[in-house]
């Protein structure tokens, strides 16, 4: 990232996709939207950025991700990277959309601190073997993509999900009984079983 970017005090949107970036460097405090897709970034650490609402860092080589203390962050996308784990997303009270598909994650426990407001969770194409039981208490979750993981069971018994979940993508690895039990729920609007 060019050093002069940090000095742009009024900058709200920064799109640096396809620039061969290896590190982020210092960001302006005024920044609201950061797009660094299609670079060579290997570590994503973002903390204490009070105004940042959206971060998109897809298609990099990120192996480490730490995001926290970002009061206005609503969207985090780190799809198509090399993540094996993500540190818990602490103090991000507005975080409602998390996209971490096409990585090497074995757990999605990092979402637990922001579960109350989460509306979209895409953890497709990973190595997740179990979902935390708390995922069913996400009363605002509308879209869940867990396709192409190593899941054998799903925590489907949830009163919260019967009123909120609208789209569930599961892939082909799930027992037909799980699909049938979801189809019996009249409030579920879309079930995708690839």
C-alpha cells in the first residue's frame, strides 16, 4: 500500500484490487470501505478502525486473519484465501455478513461473538466438520451456506431458525432426513442441496 494513502484524511473508499499488494500498511482513520481483492496479501489484521463498514479481501493468500474493535463493520469477505483459522471477531457489534468460503477452515467458532446480528454466513468449500450448537440461536440469520464441507450432522432443532432462515445451501453430503426435516418447516423459503 502506498504510504501516501494514510495521509488522505477524508478518504472514505479505497479500492486497491489487482495491485500486487503484499501488505496493507496504515489506513486512513476516515476509511469506510476497503477492497483489496486479487492481491498477494498473506495476513489481514484490522483493529480499531472506527469508521470501516466493509472489508473485502477475496482471492489473496491470507493465512492469518484478526479483525476486532470495529464498531461499524458490517461486511467481512475473505473468500478464496488460505485461512485455516480466524481469531474470534470481537467487538464488531454491527457485523452482519461474513463470507469465508473457499478456505481451509475447520471451525466457524469465530462467528460466535457476533451471532446476535449475523444475517449471512457463507463458509462453503472449507473443512468444517461440526457447527457450534450456538449457530441455531442466531435469530437474525437469513442465509447460511455450508456446502462442500466435512459436516456429517447439522444442528437443525432451532426455534430461531424456523422464523429467520430463508436460504440454506448444504451441498450433497447430508442425510436425506435432514433435508426432509427442513422441507417440513413452512417458513423456510429456499433450500439448496447441490
